[in-house]
C-alpha cells in the first residue's frame, strides 16, 4: 500500500506557546508542577498538484520528565523543548522535496537525535519537536484529503513502513494498520499524584471551584474504575499511602490499578522488594490483585541494562521514560520488560510501530506476550488531548491515563477565551461539557465519548485562536 501514500512538501511552520496554570499541584517523580507553558505548532503543506492546507498540534512542555537533571531549572527544561521545536522546524522546512508523511519523519529522525545530542539534549527531547510537527503535518494532510486520522492511518496514506525497525522486517505493516478498529468510547484512568489529597482530612486549602479535589471526590464524581497511582520509591511511605488509597478505592466495582515508579527505585532489587511488601500487606490484598503492571520503576540510565525478570515474574513491567528511541522497546523486551507506553510527545509513529511489534510478537507466541499502555503528559483540552485520544484509541487500548483535566480547569486553565472553548465544545460533541463560563472534558461513568474524533483532520474540528498565542519564547543564552 506504499503506492497510495500521499507526498507533500512542508511550506511553513509556526511555533507558539501559551501559559497553563494548574488548579492543583501535581507531584510526579522529582517535580511538583503548578504552572507550565503549552507548545503549539501550526504547519502548512503543499501537494504536488498545488493543493495546500494548514494543520495544528499542541503539547505541554512538562519539566523534569524529558530531562530529570536536578541541576536544571524548570525554565532550563522549557528551553530544551523550545530548542527541539526550532530544530525540527529548520530540518523539515529545509527539505523541499515532496515526500510522504512518514518519509518526512524517517528522513529527520536520526539526524535530529544526533544534532540534539551534540548540544547535550537527550533523545526524548530531540523527539519532542518532531512529534509535534508530525502531528500538525498529518492534520494538514488529513484535511486536504478529506480523511479522518483513522482512515489516513488504516489506509496507510501516511506511508508507514518498517525501515526504522529492523525487527519488523517481513511483517506486513500495511495489513496491520488496516486491521485497526477504533472504538466510540475509552475508559479514563485517573492519576493520583504524590501530593494529591486522599480524603478531606488531607486538604489544607480547599480549592472550592466546584471540581473534585480529593480522591474520594473523584470516585464519587467521575465513576472511574481505572486508577494510576504514583509511588515514590520510599517503601514505608508508599505502603502507608497506598493503604489509605486502597481504603477509598475498595468500594469501586471492577477496579483496575496501575503503579508508576517514575524512575524512583534505585535498582531492580529495590523495585522487587517494594512489590513483595505490597503483596505482603493485608490492607493491600485487593489493590495488589487488581494491579495490571508497574511502570518505569528504574532510572533511565540503568533501566535497559537491568534484568527485571524477578519483578516481572510477579507483575508485568513497562518502560516509559526509557522509551527514548525506536530501538528501546526491543531492548527492554530482552531484559524482561513486556510493556511500553504510548505517549504522543514521543511521536505517533513510535506508538504505531510499537503497536505493530506487539501484534507481531503476540501472534508468534499465540498469547499476549507484550503490551502497550496509554500514558499521559498532562495533555490539555483541545488539540493535545484529542489527538492523543485518537492515537491510543486507534491502536486498540481500552483505557487511557488522563490527568490534564484534573489538574487544570479545562480551557480556562490555559487562558483560552470562552469563544475558543465553545468552538471546541461545538466541534467535538460528547467529548466536552460546557457551563456558563467554562468548557471541560466530559467524563461519564468513568468513560470518554470519542465519536467526534472520527472526522476529517487529525481528531479536531476546531483550532486555538492562533492570534491569541504567544510566539515561541527565545531560549536563554
């Protein structure tokens, strides 16, 4: 199906940002986030026949996730991501030859990682700019072709192949893509951060904005049955906090739990000791039984060289921050990991190729030998959350971590105008709910309605008010 891939040139790329203020502090790993810029890309493509279209994408510039070096400030982290965006724009616009969407990505994947590395930027940072730009280009392509994201990928109009994944040689990627069947709904997996209040007794300063603040309130208000629990790597403190969480979640029917280590355990032995303690704690019996997997327990510097089979024999383990390059997942599988996250900040093509790897290996094994999960980078209402939902829905994931709607008050927390907010609500019926002065993600019975994402373009019928956005800030010298 490569013959059907649509070629185009990248004519223009505009880079913007807008501040986001959190309604609640979000503690994950080594950072407590209270405010952060969101990046936006607007790109124009031109087809060989002269047709042209604009597309857009957005992503939070989360500090201390791409690079957790404590010597760097949050502003340093923001500048790293701004640099990645500018590098991607320069690379993609410098190549005037019409190519398929995947060809644009493939041509610049390794060179951008190398160029970023020369500036001391790791592969996760290097891939941030291209991940945004690739989504904007795909949005433009879908729009000019009158196709939905689902149709464009299933028909391989983007031209995906296995050239960057040696382990997929001989695997029919086009047939795999064609077999994908998105759903109309997806379950929301609610994140419980390290400083999130569990009950009203934990609340020092009530927010009083009408939205849930404590875990108890979240359970009552959303009907969620899926929860992602952050752990700190301090076993005694983690066991105590998980026991309190387990008490609140005990009445939840069909409870599903995942645990996120955020690189906080010193080694594989420490992570295994933690899980053994969880299983040995009577108050955590139900929670342990309902835990699907443990996410990224080890620091990325050692994760892909550490044998995690002793832990994985007790509970599946997946990589998230360690998934810095396209060969990371196969390397992880060799160490006993069986899962990898889908996170659009790492690139839509990485998620699709990793999904193909799971299909290939599971078909060979005749069983679920490896898996993917849908994890969040505090994606915001609008382009970011819609495109990520479409991606994980297409590759068949039944639940997705969503935390941006909890820590940020919808479009209002992004400083978006009411007109912009309502335009998104009108364009994506079912996904959002509107009040007199706010538009927020709509959660019903723990699920999100995805009907509106199956329309021309990359999962959006509306755009930010581009004129209201700030040009991407200059980086500090």
